[in-house]
């Protein structure tokens, strides 16, 4: 093995330069992994057998999981930059990345799922010291070297053998600078300006405050990629090895097995200069879908850039922008999968299209002020209009326009005018959403109080029949609720203990009706649902002050719990670890819950998330809560719903 080059970082400028390169590496490989995952066929609809479809789904889920962790790495690189006084780095070169941009041993190109691509991914994620050769289909340019000349103060690119080698050099740079100028001087950025676990629930995401947390962030990136010395089976390297082993075994049984569409290798959106070597996507449908996909991707980057650099009093805007960026990423997934099923160019029969991840010239921060939200909302409206044109009623992706339009509402721009449409952000509500005026509501009239019982909301917590057996006579034919058997004041306390909101009341004696609690809360029920308390709205409809919402993914009354967690043996702790958070300055107010189509519960509220025993787990003003049952960061969403094909309908 030839001598490993040494990465020298002796100034803040050089550290910023190498962190920017790290951010671009993470960003580029994330796009490559998504391109490969989206090229995989969509199951039996694309000609796979049921058994093969299940195997391919698992491969797609695994590669998507790796891509999500690459998003974590990109966010951590941006946090490291922000911590030392720089800004986030979300720019990257368009594919194909030109020679010289990265070391000669690092080639990043868009290619569909294949044995060669798996070999290439394994090569990119290999641990330090592992002797491997890249796939012959990924041509490395002539050998060249990049160094930081001694005595120069202009930062320059430097060589590294592996991604782990790059981050080891960056870690050493942090240690050197912390020693020479001191931690306080080095970590001069505002922590509030970073994206932390309270903003985006990405696995391993953390805030960088000092040298210890900087090292923690770097070690997370290395261990998720190549694996820790004592634990490697869940690393990116090991996951790609496992997929390759399964794929090779399947090819041995059937050499003609084709799990992926024949997508183009590094296609381009615009007519290339080297027409003989690049496939230009010109088929009308594919061209339109690609245009929308790249526009969504570009606006996602814009929103992420706007999320960074926020002061402590701008956290609400940060949550808005991060949440909208995640929503756009989730909207992009089915579009990317659909695009891979479409022919690319009539001059290249049999070759399919794919998302090129073409970037804008500029993704710098927009100035603060009224125009900021106006511009961001306006672009969302344009995307929604275009999506409706491309995906009309009856198309598999016909709901994309509504999904994008719903994001506009959060920006508070009334009657937003865009080319071709007026957007209010009011998306249609699902037809199956239970109403607070459910036909299943029984009303039992008493002298001093009327009790309302909504059987569609009941989760059989049994606080009523155990706390007031004379009033609630379970398993009794006909009438079974007798409000006059207990004083009105005592009965209000029984009703208030009903976690699902199935029991409500109306006072007739002049007593006070139920009021919102002084603190908005979510209780995490062991192996069960979320128990919300506060002035609740679900998709804009007021549903009272108490509700239990499904988090197992199996309820037939989504978003409400119907007890299915018991039937399926759902397991989720009610006592997750306490997360670092600051006390809320305001603890009450509206609790807006927006169940995302085939995705998480998007909650905007001043909210304390509590364990089943009442311990505070986290304090948030916005959150995306898992409701597919699969997140590894419960109660928070980590994107697993997209990997496992969760359906909210």
C-alpha cells in the first residue's frame, strides 16, 4: 500500500475548506444512493414475482436508510461549519462531477442498481486500511494529487484515501486549532443557528458546542459509514455487502433476473456538449417529470439553507423551513421512482430516465424580512401548479399538487398569486378523517350534566367504568350511562381522565365546561398510542382537549387509535431517554396536528412530551412523530415510513 497522504489543517480557513468538501462528498453520495434506490422496480406492478418484490423492497429500504444517514452526515458537516462561525455548505457540482473536484480515487456518478454499483458503493464506504478496487465501470481519471502548499494561507484541496481518512484529518484539525487558539475562540458560532435533533429527527444528529461534541459528530459519521471497530454489522459498508451477497445468490439461480429499470448512467437535463457520451432526457413525459423533480430538490435545498443561521428568537421559522424541506424530500421519492420507469430519449431505446439532481447556480441564504416567506411560499405554489399539470386526476401521483399546496399554508401568505393559480394553502381533508360530530356519539342526558360518548374514539382505557361504575355500567344492554348517579363535579374529573376524548360532557347546572389544560402534553403510552392533551385540531378540525392517536401504524381509524396495537403486539417503550431541551417560555396555546399522507404526524405547538410515568422526555414547538411504528428514534419520525411502504389510508 502506498504512503497515505497527510491532511494538514492549520487555520480556521483550511478547516472550513475541508468541511465544505466533506459536505459535498456526503451530498453527492446521498444523491447517488437515492438514484440507485429509485431505479429498483416497484414490485409486482413492474413484473417482479411476489418473492422477488419482497426482496427488492428490502434492498430499497436498506439503501434509503443509508441515504437518510448520509443526510445526517451532511447536516452534521453543516453544524460543524456553523459551530466555528461559517455558514452551511449545501452547494455541490452538477453530475457528472468533473475530474479534480475530489481526489482521483473518489468517483461519484449517477448509476442504476447493478452489481457494479454495489461494488462501487462498497468501495466508497470501505473502512480505512481495507484494500479494495473500485468497479471497472467507474473510470478513475489519470492519477493526480492535491496538496496544501506549506507557507500558503489560501486554503486548498487535499487528498485522502477514504471518507474515514478525510474525517480523521478534520478531527485532527479541530484538535490542533482548539489547542492553539482555545475552544472558546474556535467554537464562536451560535448553537441556535444549527439544525439539531429537536428540529430534524435524523439518526445520530447532534448539536456542536465544543471539541467533545465536534468529535462526537465526526465519530457518528465514521461509524455509520465504515462501522465502529467493535460494531460493524449496521454500517453502510456492511449493509451494501449484505445486499450484494443476496443479489449474487439470486443471479446464480437466474442470470436474467432484472430487479431494476435500465436507467441512464449520469443523464443530463440540458443538451450536453459531449452528445456521444451523455444521455439527454428528451422524451416529453420524462422531461416534464424531471423538471419538476429537480425543482422540488432545488427548493428543498433553499429551505434547508434558510433553516441555518437562525437566532434563538427565530426557532419557529427554523422549524417551519426544516419541516417543509423534509416534506419536499418525501414528496420527491415517489416522483423519482416514477421517473425511473419512463423512457429517456427516443435515440436511446431501452434506456430509462432518472433524477439528475441538477442544482441552481445559487443556494445562498435569502435576506430576512417579509420577502423571505413570500418568495419561498410562491415557489411552493408554482411547484403545486406544475404537479397538477403533470399528474392529473387518475394518475398515481395525482395527490402531489395537494401535498405541495398544503405546505403553502404554513407560510402565512394569504391568497398567494402564482403563475396559473391562486393558492391559499387549504388542502382538502381526507374523507375518512373521524369528525368530532361522529355518528357514533351517544348522548346520555342527566339533570345536571349530559355525557357524550364517542365509540369511534374509545380505546377501552376503562377509567370510566373503574372510576364511576355506577355511572358507566359496561356490558349492559340498552342504556348504560347514568349521569345522575354521581355529582357533576366528581363526574367531570372522571371524564377528564379519559385519555382518548371519547367521553366529554356539557354542564347544565351552571358549572364550567372543560377548559384547555395549562400545559400542552403528550403522554407516550407503553406499547400503545400517543395521548394528547391541549386544544387540539386535526387537519384544521377542532377535536377537543384529549385524544389518543395511533403510533403503531395498524389502526383502521387513523389518525385515531382503535386498539390495533394490542392485536399486532406492537412494542414501543413509554419511557424513552430524556433529550436535552430548554424550558418553554409559553406552555399552552393551540395544538395543530397535521397527519401527513403515508407519513408522520406533523405537530406544531408548545408541547411537552412525557413518558408514561410523567417524566419530561422533550420540550418542542414543532415535531414530526412516528405513526408507522417502525422509527428507530421513537417517538420521532426518522423516515422509516418511506422505507417500509407505510400507508395512512
